[in-house]
């Protein structure tokens, strides 16, 4: 195992609902690791905290209270640093029964210190592509100019001409047809798939050490999705770029990832090598992961059955996290031996096989 | 043999877009969103409709429900021609046919509680007393498997799956026998999609409903439908029993749709599919660069055969032909 | 330093607070102030009706012209004819309120009708017609239009407000139409039609009552402010409410002649009244909108 490039420890990112006077615990104790050159697939239902985890890493949250605790270790130029270092000076937490019940945060102070640090990292060392490419590009600037500007800002290609050449080069690499023509297009002149390609070109053109791709194919047509996935796979093989790939589509994750993290209700319930997590066998897996795998309409799951194995119950509402295991209400593998614990006490993320961790009492003794 | 509940004959729906800002009568661009579609649906049957975004699936559904006025063609529902009904007759018709909208929030007025929403829907077509309405609401909740406590909630307080269930309950409440389900699962989470698919299947068994099931998810369509119709640029290019379409697709486009399933790509891809997939992707637009077959600009078979004239001849646009046991294809060189 | 506190450990399934509890304090303050202003207006009619005013607003006292505030019997002093400022200030609002309501009614009623007609069945012809009407109205400076009307008839506040109301129709109509188009885009109206609801239920209940009431509230409160401002500007041209009937506009105008001589009260008092009243109506609309629309899903 290579040394991790990004290591997130005990990250908590909360929001506050004024109408319910309660915290929305969007990211609640997330632990993740991405090795250099690897692709980590993050799967989970919507609202499970995938995007908020990514935005926390980028330091891009504006609503309060936002990130409140945790450590984000990031290795850049062989220097190990913690992106959240010293920021806890600005936060005071009041806990009750291990639950955060009140937060006092000097948001301006936090923002200033975080911004000071992140402005050197964002775009240059970590860049991100978003679900909706059209909304995340500047509509008033041509696609090419936007890429060239990013190149000028973050790489050694400082001259106008060099940056432009570089941008064209990237447009070509992401297989946009006639890059010279598209260079002068505005984002609205491009189709969804093409816009996503341009977005990928922009993110990669700064040669970041880490790429975060948040649902890069969601909302695109099936035929176009498969093209984007092809492109990502090719870029991965050619450039060996480290990627955090967020998606709720398991087939995409299984195609591209080396390791997988499964999120549920704001926390990571299972992480490990893609092979063992996405394998069909149930035995050494978190019950949520197995249920998720059998509920997708794939050839195997459909064959001969005529119906889908659904997970009963609802997606966990992160405003109301139960005391015990987050999956308890929907879990069909609770045994009498562990029922008590499942209901009362949240399992921690423990290694159940080499490199494979899960949050489930079934595997602890 | 069960009886035919819906028959669509050569249905066309063209939209017109004004080109200039001030050209009132002048130049118009016509978008043939639905361009000559025929099919029928039997009682207690589900027909799946697949195709890329923008190919006209939703428009077919809306036109059948007469939310749009068809440009030409005929729609026969339950033995009566509904192509030219007036507003009043249409309102009565809504008690028999309904639509589940793609957007989860479409059917839910954000200012009304769930109870009011259902109450309103139940009393549109039936005059019922308060007690009868309550009974019917309880019945509906049970059918769609929704907790009673949700009745006092506002829509924004529900999860996606619950919103979809309310939407289905609202549609069932009028007692419709035929439903157009427009991408009923696409806005939902993976784990919830399965619940909704199963719910619709159960309801079909219980209530004997007929569905026109629109989706771009081939897997879901294969699972729920008896028959599948594949659409491209406003026309059905292939139609047949769902097992056949899934396993023995004959139209090059259907092949591409199937092979673009990422799930399939990660495994061994059959040789034929691979050669098809290698085809190049032009732009998808109603303004066709070529006459004849509308798939020609993107068709790998057309390319492999060196651009045969028959494919691009205006006089020989391929029409649906039966190749075997109810399996129809519109292509001169079916695979 | 911001603090966030969760009140209880266990949250009920969906314990949505009633809307006034989850409203922003600032919005409640806005509405509170707005209601206070409205109360004052009503109070003015009440005092007038029951003869409880400190003086007669028309009562001329040539002995006591331009008396400064706090002069015996005159809390806010007197004007150039020795009439009691306070009384005239209280009565002054009456010059606007009913005419203002007329303007609002015209704008909202016809604006809504036109908005619905152009948005709901979306007959292209209708829409074009309304656009032409809106352009026509917008292309005339409103003041010029009012002067024309005054010249043709007579300088009456009701004529003025009639014009104000009519010229506000396009703005209301376009807001309503915009909302309808938005709802259409979300298939909301279509779902109602598909269900078989009668058109009148869809328009009156689902569109107007449930989805447009905040637009109407805002337009109404803005309209009242506008009515006051319009009359004030016209008073400067001598076309506002005519002496001796008091209005804040003609009071400011009359008082301004003395302002430079250091006798500030006859113009300052009505100016402040205008300022705080308009502010009151604006804040009322804004606060109500925020509370009713609930920034809850923010
Ligand atoms: N009112 C309209 N005016 C003009 N064009 C329209 C209108 N409604 C639909 N269209 C066009 O008709 C075509 C078919 O639209 P439709 O909504 O039926 O597609 P769809 O197959 O349901 O796509 P999706 O999978 O995205 O829902 C599209 O190109 C669309 O832009
Ligand atoms: N600005 C915000 N204010 C309040 N809640 C938020 C905000 N942004 C996200 N959330 C909540 O955080 C949770 C996690 O969101 P997200 O990370 O976007 O989920 P996903 O896994 O689908 O990417 C959701 O319940 C969402 O409603
Ligand atoms: S801890 Fe218990 S409830 Fe949670 S997933 Fe494991 S078995 Fe299920
Ligand atoms: S008719 Fe010709 S162009 Fe059309 S799909 Fe068949 S082979 Fe391709
Ligand atoms: Mg997300
Ligand atoms: Mg559609």
C-alpha cells in the first residue's frame, strides 16, 4: 500500500436548521484514505454526505456552521500538512453523550485562515469537477479562455500563447472534436457531455495531485455517460492521476475504482479494495453494501426473479441520527446476539480483513 | 386474449418555434418531437418506451393524455377516439387515464398538506362524503405503503421516495385504469428505485392497471415491461417482447443503447456489439443532415457498408417491419 | 462568534415549528413596524371620526403663525397660517390612503387578470397584446401621463391614483405571468390539469392563492409607498392634493419656503412622516413575504 495522499480523519461538517432548531449532521465522523495514484470510489445515496465531504476538503462551504472538527492530511511536494491545522482554535463544541449539541464558531476567523491556506492548494493541488458542468463554468467567457486562465494561474506556462497552446492540448486530450473550434465556444454552446469534457480538461490542466470528481456523469444520457467513463478510465491509465470519484452509480464506481468507500447517513460504513466490496458474496460485507448491490437493476439481479430486492425503509435523515447503528432500522441481518448493541451503540470503523474496514457489530467480537 | 385498452395510430406532434423575435407569421422551425408513432397496449400490460433524452418520449405520453394537441394521427382509448375531445369530455377522461410525472414535486402543491392533496384528488371525479374520503385515503395509503403520520406533513418534509408514493396515490385516487409513468424512478435514490419499481408491479397485479412506462434506464424497462419500444428522434425504431429486445436486439441503435450500459462494458463485450460501438457519434438534432433513415449519421452499419444509398434515400425511409413473432424493426440491414 | 444550539436530543419525526416561530427575528421586527404604521393610519381615521383630534386641521390662527414645536397647545408647532401641525400631520395620511387603495386595487386586479390570461392558456396572441400594452405604458413617463390627465380633467388625487394604478398593471401582470411560467416549467399546472381539476380551482386556488399571494402582498405594499411619493412630487408642481385639505406632500411643499429661514418644522415633520410611512409599508411587505414564503428551505 502506498502512503496516502489524502487522509481524512474524524471529519464533521454540520449545518443548522433554524426551523427545527437542530443540526443537520451531513458529515459525521468520516474517515477516508486515498493512496497516491489510486482511485477511490465513494458511493452512497443522495444526502449521505458525499458532496459535502468533498466540499469540506476543498474548503468551499459557505453555510454555517460548516466544518467543525477533523483532520485532513494532505501530502504535497513531499510535505505533509493538515488542511485544517489550527482551525480548531475558532470552534468551541459542547458535547452530550458523545453527540455535539452546541457549536460556537468564529466563522470569519476560520474562513480567513482556511482561505489563506486553501488558496494555494485549491485548483493547483486539488481540483474538482462538479455534477452540473454548465452551472460551474462562467457563462460569459469562452471555454478556452477559462482553461487558459487556469493554466496561467497554476502552472509554469505563464505567457498567453503558451497557456493557450496548453489549453488546446488538454481539450484535445479529453477528445473534444475540433478543439480549435470549441476553444472559442461559450459553455451554453456545448452539449452536456461536451461541457463535462471541457470541465475535466480545465480541472486537469493545472496538473493537480488530486482530482475530486463529484457525480461527473449524473444527468447525462446513458450513451454519453459511457463515453465520459471511458475518458476517465483512459486518463487514469495514461496519467496515473489520483482521483476521488463520487457517484451513486455502482457500475461506474466498479469500473474505475481501486478502493471503495460506502457512505450512509453522513458516515463511512465500509471501505476497502473495490474487488472485495463489490464482490457478489455477502459474507464479509456491511449489510448496507450488500443490500445496495442487490437492489440495483443489473442483469444478475433481474434474471429469473421478476422483481428487485429492495431495501425497505427510507434514506436516513441526517437531522435525526439514532443512537445505535445508523442502518439499524433497515438492516435485515441483525441477529439476536447483537441486537442490543445495534440498537444502542454505534459500531466504529474497524478492520475486518486486511485493508477492509466496516462499521458493523456482526464482525466484531 | 385481453382487450386492447389503448391504440395509437400514426401519431404526430410537431412543435413550432419562431425563428425571429418579431416574425409573427413568418419563419418557423418545426420540431417533429413525435413523428408517426403507432402502437397498442392491452389491458393489464406494460409497454416500455426507451430512448435518449429529448427523443420524444415524454411528448408521446403527454399527447396521449391530451395535454398536448396532436398534430395528426389518432388515439383510441377504451374503444373511443379521444383525438378530438373538447375540454369537458377531456376532464371526464382524466378519471380513466393518468400520468406520473418525472418531477417528484409536480403533483405536490408545496402549500398543501398531504391530506389535502389526496382529498382534493379523490373528490375531483367522485362525490364522496367525509367519512368515505377518509376511508379511501386509508386504502390508498395502504396500497402505496405510506405511513399515516405523513398525512399532516407538507411535501417539502417528505423524502424522495415518499413524495413519489404520494404522487402515485394521487394518481390512483381517481381510479384510473391506464397510467403513463414518465421516468418514475429517475429522480430517486438507488435503494428507493427498487421499492418504487416493485410498488408499481404490485399495483398492476392488484388493480389490473396498464402502464406506458417511459424510462431511459434499459434495465428497469426490461424488468417491468411486457413489450419494449425503442425510440429515436421521434420514431419507434424497434419494438417487441422485452426479453427479445434485451437479448436479440436487431436495430443498430438498440445495440448501442445496450452496449453503452457501463455495467456491460466492464465485462466481456460481444464482438458484434463492439463493432457497433465503434461507430462515431454525430450530433443529435431534429434538423436532420440526411434524408431517409434518421439514424444514418450515427449508424455504424451504414458506415461499415460504405453509406448505401437505400439508407439515405428520402423515398426509402425504413419503416417498422416484422422480423419474427411480433418483433418489429425499422432498418434495412437489421443485425 | 456565531453559536448554534440543538435544543433537544431527540427530534420528533418532523417537528416543524409554526411559521412565526421559525421566522427570522428581523422579519418579525419588519412586520411589527409595518403593522405599527398601519395602526397609526387607522388611528388617524378613528380620531377624525370621533372628533378626538387636538385641533381642527383647517383652523386658521393668524396670531400664532409659524409657532415652533412645543408651543403651548401645539406639540409640533404651527404652519404659515397658524394651523396645528400635529393635527394636519395626522389627517394628512387620509389624503393618500383610500386613493392609494384604489390604485393598488386597480393594479392588482387587472394585473392579475392579464397575467393569468397571458400565462395560463398561453395564447400567443394574448401574450403579444399584453406585451404591447406594457411597452406602451412603459414608454410614457408616468408623470407626463398624470399631467395630461390632470390637464384634461382636474387635479384630483383620485384621477392621479387611477393613472398610478393603471401604469402599475403591466408590472403586476408580468410578475404573475412569470410565476405561472415557472410553475408550468415544473409541470405543476400540467399535473393539475391531468388530474382533471376544474380550471377555476387551478387558477384561483393553486396558482393565485397558494403561489402568488406573496407577489400580491409585495406589490400592494410597494404600491402604497408609491402612491405617497407620487403625490408628493405632484405637490411640488402644485397638482397634488389641493389646499386647504392637508396632505404630507402639500405640507412639505408649503413648509419648504421657510426651511432656509431656520423654520424647519413645517417641512421636516411631514418629510419624516413620509419617510417612515413608506419604510413601514416596504418593510411590511418584505417581512411578510419572508415569513410566509419561509426562507425555510434555504
Ligand atoms: N413545448 C415545446 N416546444 C418546443 N419544443 C419542445 C416542446 N416540448 C418538447 N419539445 C422538444 O421535443 C423533443 C422531445 O421532447 P421530450 O420531452 O418528449 O423528450 P424525452 O424523450 O422525454 O426526453 P427526456 O429523457 O429528457 O425526458 C425535445 O427536443 C424537446 O426540446
Ligand atoms: N447548505 C446546506 N444547508 C443545510 N443542509 C445542507 C446544505 N448542503 C447540504 N446539506 C445537507 O447535507 C446532507 C448531505 O448532502 P450531500 O453531501 O450533498 O449529499 P450527497 O451524498 O448526495 O452528495 C443532505 O442531507 C443535505 O440536505
Ligand atoms: S451493526 Fe447491526 S444494524 Fe448495523 S449494519 Fe451491522 S447488523 Fe445491521
Ligand atoms: S437503415 Fe441503414 S442507416 Fe438506418 S439504422 Fe439501418 S443500417 Fe443504419
Ligand atoms: Mg451530491
Ligand atoms: Mg422526458
